[in-house]
C-alpha cells in the first residue's frame, strides 16, 4: 500500500465511514485517519491533516450519527451524517456472490467511491439476506459488500483473509489484528462451511454474527 497507484479514475474520492456518539466521540478514529492518509499517499491525493481534523471537530450534538467522510484528489473534505442505525443481536444472513474480485486490482486496497460492483450486488440483496460475500479469481474468500469476514475454526483459531486476497483493510478488522484477536490466513468455501462461527465486521457496526442462507448454492 505504500506505492502510488498509477491510474486513478477522475472524480474518485476516498471514504471513511464511522459512528459518532455523544460523550464518546468516534471509535478507532486513529485507525480511520491512518488509513485515510495511507490511501491518499498511495493514490497521489493531497492530504492535509489540519483540514481533516477541522471537518471532524465540527461533529457534535446530542444524537448518535452515522458519518461518511469523503476526500477528493485535491484534499477537499466533506462529511455527511445520518441517524446512527440501532444495534441488533440478530445474525446477518449471507450468500456467496457469483461475481469474482480481482486480487491484483490495487484499488481494492483502498476504500473509495469506485464501488460499482459492491453497490450493484447490495441493491440486489434477496429478502431476508443482509450481505453478499465475494470470492476472488482463485476462489478464496475476500469480503462482503460493506464488511470484512472472519471465522472461528474447530481448533479455535480466529482467522480473516489476508489483504493479498483482494479485501479492504477494514478498520475494525485492523483493530482486532493489532490486539491479537484475529490472525490472517487464506480462507476457502470449505473453511466457511466447516467454521464453528462466522462474523461480518465493519467499524460502524462492529462484529455481527453471520450465518449461511440455506438456499445459497455454495453452502454445500
């Protein structure tokens, strides 16, 4: 992620999505800022920490908010907010997408507005299904449309796909790796089928227990 991506489509913006809670601020803000700066450097975007800090400091109030920060190539920053969704203990149901991600696509390493495949599949979620999980061209498990994925194996190992599979370096995922609560390992469909538990994660929602959609043709 340290080398500059040679071709970035015009109009591309970086994205950071996080929750703001009164009296608590923003969880894992340091990791969000670090990822934003890494991606800006890699994509050749201007990055002004003071401009970013000023935009974030404007977040206040007595309501919990879902915040979407975007940054353009010139370093301009915008934040839009909406009411933060209520948490839920209900497992998310997932299916395997027929689309395949290209693990060699360098933009997959960065959270940007170039999300056509994710948005298209998310718009096509069947009733009762909350997430699609993507594989790469080698059939390895990558990520969901808005989540990273992790499993607990029968031996008790807690694993998540490495970045080389083509998944986004999610902030919640990174926080768990840094604490030693997850380890990276390539995962296959057989690993998903044999897992004791499966979790879908992102910084906004944290970790959500997940289960297969019984009608998913990849389940067996």
